[in-house]
């Protein structure tokens, strides 16, 4: 997923990430990373759903949104939701 993200291929990165989410693994970081890729790919509804799941799995996810202001995707995700 990371090479695709770094290459700016956010849609493909999101697609690959969703494959890893099959079976609803208990990994908040994975849900968060997929949500970031989805947000950058313009897949807002999916991004919000996966961000919500990340927060359900770990409240620590909120700190990513609050502390990572330099990242375009986190500020956009934060503006899309009142999580």
C-alpha cells in the first residue's frame, strides 16, 4: 500500500487497503490508513466509515486527526466528520 500512496495512486492504495480489511481485523491503524487513502482518492463516504471504525477500535486514532495537521488527508477527514 505504501508505495502506491507515495506514488500518489491513492485509489489503488485504497483498493488494496480494503482487501486487507476483509474480515474486519482489529487494527485501528490499518483502518485509519485506508481512510486516508480513500479521502485523497475522493471516496469520502468510505473514508468516513473506515475512520469511524478506526476510532471504535482505538480512541488513539483521534490523536492522529488532532496532531497531524501537516497531512492533507487528516485535516480533510477531520473537516468531514465530527468524530
